[in-house]
C-alpha cells in the first residue's frame, strides 16, 4: 500500500508543533517509517512534529526530522 492522506489527522497543535495520528491500514511499521513514505504530506508536516502511527503489527511514535526535499521520519526510542 501507500500513504493515504485521509488517514492522517491532527491530534493537537500548539506554538508551531503538531501531534499527528496516522492509521497505516495494511502497511507495516517498517514501510511507514521509511524515508519518502509521507512525501505527499510534506506541505503539512514540519520538522519537529511528532506522529503516532498505528498498524496491524502495533504502534510507533515517529518524529518528523526534515521536510525540505521530502519527509524524513525517525522512530523515537
């Protein structure tokens, strides 16, 4: 599968920071966390935003690391 914009939602926003939720459908966490997966939403996401991702294999918190030439995410420890 691929990124679906309708499955991305804002949970909270304050002082330029956004907390997002993404329902990954059938996509695995490794696929969702890979660079380029969220490129279609690069105009909405900002560096430093955080994203809660839920998938069939569980959940993961991601941090948006860059948005200039696409979206790079990093898993939080």
